[in-house]
């Protein structure tokens, strides 16, 4: 028996293809992370940690608080948190979360502590204010497994595939709830002023028309404004304690919150939007000379579109789309501005060369045409098509052809019809089309296989 096994080239390519598909699968799985998790402000955990109570005297609460503190220290060590520089190595990753809370069962230990706490408060009279406070603070936890005491349901809801940065904030939030249950909070010495802004969502990747949600403390009598370059404007769209800020166009905004002599600022950078992906993640291919369209959503007052590949590109506001016919091969760049000339959208697509179509003669089947028919019609009409572009209207012109049997000369007709002389029709054996201009954009396209029509 030989020492080596020969693997065919086809199998090697198959193995490589499987490897690539596996990597694609992993990438797509990562994209399933809810985007609001990734946009949560990780610094919120530090702020929550500054609120404290000198002594937690309730034994049930103390047991949960001590377990939370232990988990917090272990988890920060597990994820490689740099305490000195306050830097997380990978705040958006979730593999370490799954390993610590699910595989190592730390989430289940915490759950059992919370079950003991729940039973304690459930044993209190229905009108007890502390019982009501517990139900309000842990409303979502109770709905997701804590009330029914289902650990798998609660642990997966709380920690499965949750990024590190969000877990750190949630642990701090749980500790804060323990302090509230114990009788309230006081602030540490270094927290010597009122904080107006609690947290902000969707702040890192906001685009024109998107909504930034900013949670604040008691917005009554608070003055909120935004500044962009030299332009200032007031903000007054609230949903309870949450400010809804919708940037209308691209730019770096500075939001100001003022109350009781305290001012906080928040910078929000709005970047240009992009076109929407095709439904079902279909891959959209663009060809030179083929009219195509791109769709957008939620653009505020779009005014005009510019396209590097088509100066006549148009904007259809009713259907939220851009219609264009690319004239060149390569990257085609788009920009949509509002009616004041401010940027709303920037994107680009790659335009491919129009594929060589297949040429056919009308009324000809199997590459044969009767001499009697040619004598009666005195011509052959041609058309072009391609299986990937069945709805595309290929236009043929300047056909180059030979009439084998009548002449060896390469002839040309300006249109898509070849006139066949009938004077010596008996000598005609073949009509051979070797080249043509297609779609008025691709000149003198030579076919890979000339179209040969036999005359019988």
C-alpha cells in the first residue's frame, strides 16, 4: 500500500468551498446580534456604580448583592478588563458571556439567589409597599422565568449572546436594584453634581432620519438644544423621560442639556445613509447600459441625486427609489441631497460589463432556413438575448456577416436585418454572423461562437 493518498483537484476545490461557506455561516450568525445591544452606552455601568448605600442590612438582599459583586469581579477578570485604563478588550463580543454565565453555570447560581429573594417578597402581604416595589423593579425578570422559577428561560433571556458591554451594565443595574430595595441610595463623594443624561441609544451609528433616544433625569424645566456649525435649534420631542432626536441630514451635532445651573453636552455625529439591501438578501447585479433602480427608506425631504455613472439619474420620491442607466463599467457613486443641498445619502455600486448575448434569427429553427423562404422574404431579421437578462432589450446594429457560396467578402448592414440577394439564391449555402454592435454602448462585439445558418 502506498504512503500517500492522491486527492483529486475537484475534491480540493470542494473542500475549500465548504470552508468558505462555513466562514460565511459564522459571519451571518454574528450579524443576528440585536443592534440596540451594541449601541448601549457601556459607561453607564461606571455611573451606576457611583451610587451606594453604606450598609445593606436586609439578609436576603445582602445575599444577592454579595453574589452580584463576586460575579462582577470574576466576569471583569474573565473578559480581560483593564482596570487602570478602564478599557474592555472586546465590548461587543458575546462568546465570553455565554461561557461564563451558561456553560460555567454562573447565571444559574445567581438565579437561585433571586428565587430566594422572590419568595421572600411574595410572602409579604399584598399591600406591603416593599412587595410592590420588588414587583415593579423585577417586572421583566418575572415575566421571563423568575416568577415560574425556570432557570433556563431566565438565564438565556438575560445572558445568551449578550455582548460584554451590555452585561457589565446589567450587573450594575441589578446591584442598583438591590440598593433601592434595601431602602434607597446615596451618592459617593466624587459624585458632587447632578447628572442630567442617564444613557443614550443609537448614538454611534445614527443616520439622517434615524431616531436617537436619550434618557435623562426629570426633563421638566430642562432646556435642550442642538447646535450644528453656526445653526442652533430647540429640541422638544419627548416620550416620558426620553428625548427623541432625529437628525435631518449629515453632520456633527452638539446637544446641550441645561437644568438648575448644570449643563451637559452630548455629541452626535450623523453619517450618510446607504441604499436598502434587496429583499431576502438577494445579490443585485448591475450591468452597463441596463436601467436599474436602488431603494432607500426614511429620507427627509430628498431633493436631488447625482450619479457618477449616469448624469441623467432620477429620484422617484413616491416610490423611494433612484433610477439610473450606468454608462460605464466600474464603481458608480451616488449622493442624495435634501432641497437645501445638505447630504442625506452616499453609496456606490459596482457596474459590470454587459455580457455577450446570444444572437438568433427570427423564424429560424435548428440553424436551418429554407431557400424558398429566403427567396420569398429576401431577408433575415436578427435579435439578441441572454438568460441572465431576459427582460433587457438588447439592440443589434452594424451586423458583420458572410454569405458563403455567394462571396467570401465580409459584409456589413447598419441595422439588424440582412438583405439576401435572390438573383443567385441557389448558390447560397450558409449565412454566418460574426460580429455586431450591441445596445449602442458596446461597439463591435465579437461573438464567442459565430451564428451559422444553413440554407437548404
